[in-house]
């Protein structure tokens, strides 16, 4: 059995009585001590600004924007070519846009992240 790495460093911060109670309750619900729970939350937290959205929120918003863009471009293309837009045609466009919106959103976000680091 492999021993976990020895923890030799400490991090501390002050909280109000109310905040302490909330943290303690969350730790108890998870079945961990307060220190274990805080360590896990801090180490698993993605870097975001204090008021900024989480990675999941950004992906969800980007997915909806990608789907909306796909639908809009398809509708404009059909109208420019004089094609009609029945409810059935619109439903197919929506379903097709929704089918791969998350995959396209993730690809766009990765592309943006790699262009920022270059």
C-alpha cells in the first residue's frame, strides 16, 4: 500500500461564525472533517475569477451560442434561396443544431484557449 504524501504546509483564513457554520455543515454532509472537506474543495476548484462563471457555465453558454448560430445561418441560407420554413423544417434544424452543440462549443473553447497561450 502506498502512503499518501506527507503534508507539511498549512493554509489558513478567517471566516465569520455564519460562514464557519455553513462550511461545517457542508463538511458533515459529505462525511468528512472540516479540514479534509476544505482541502478537497480548494484543490478541486477550477481557477475562475471570484464573480466569474465556472467552466461548466461557460461551456453551456457557448453551446447555446453555437446552436443559435447554426440555426440562424441555416434559416438565413434557406430564406436567401427562396426555400420555405415549415414547422417541420425548423424542428429538424433545431434538433441538428442541438445534437452536436456541446462538442462544437468545447472545440471552440479549446481553440480559443490555445490561441491565448501561443
